[in-house]
C-alpha cells in the first residue's frame, strides 16, 4: 500500500480531538450568547416591593411598571433583587416575544461564567492536543489528568491516577 495506516489513524485522532474542541467552544459561545432572551430594553418604575424572609436572609421582589409598544405592564419580578425604594426608576430588560417576562439584572451568575470559561478552556485544550498529537509522546490530556489528580481529594484522585490516555478516549485501567 502507498500509505501508512498508523499515520491515517493519527490523522483521524487529531481530527476527532479538533472537532471535540470546536464543539466545546461553540457550546460555550452559544451559552454566552443565548443570554439575549431579554433583548428588549426600557425604563420602568418600582411600584412596590414584596419581601420574603427566611431564617438567614431577606429577599426582595419588586413590582415594576413599564411600557412596551404602548402597552403598560405591571408585574412582580420572579428573581429576588436588591431593595428598591418605591418610585425608583429602573432599567427593565424584557423578552420581545413575551413582554411580561422581564429581569432587572442581566449580569451573568458566577457559575454560568465558570461553566462557560471551563468549556472554552477544555475546547482550546482539545484543539491544541489535536494539533500536536503524537502517540510516541505524553499527551497534554495526560498532563491535565495528572494535575487534576493532584487537586482532587481521596478516591477521585486515585481513580484519575489510574486513567490512561489512549489516543482520544480516556479509559480506566
């Protein structure tokens, strides 16, 4: 034969790693950009605030009055927010498909940021691994598993140390 089957297998493994990396980056991008559910923006006024007290915290749910396309909407926020005084002007972000769905805060939560950045990181790792993959050398993913096993407690660490990288799949030995 005129080609080396091992080289062909290496190329397939590289392509699979790169495709997985691109998928993870696309997923992270989609999650960040999908936050545009509340793409409409208007100004509203806090009419009143409903308080909900638990053992440790106090939650405030403002009732906001705002106007969209000539229609006046007055509705309580589903998300707890900081305390607003009655009559305070606020920026209202609403869903253009359903003007009754709104939020006062579009700031992403910490866990959403961490998940998005994690997906981006691993996407980049897979792409780099796909570009530099060589069966004869230790892989980048082996190094990452070693690093993870160092930081993970007890049984998880032991399990990670037993894993071996076999091209593009992690299998337990």
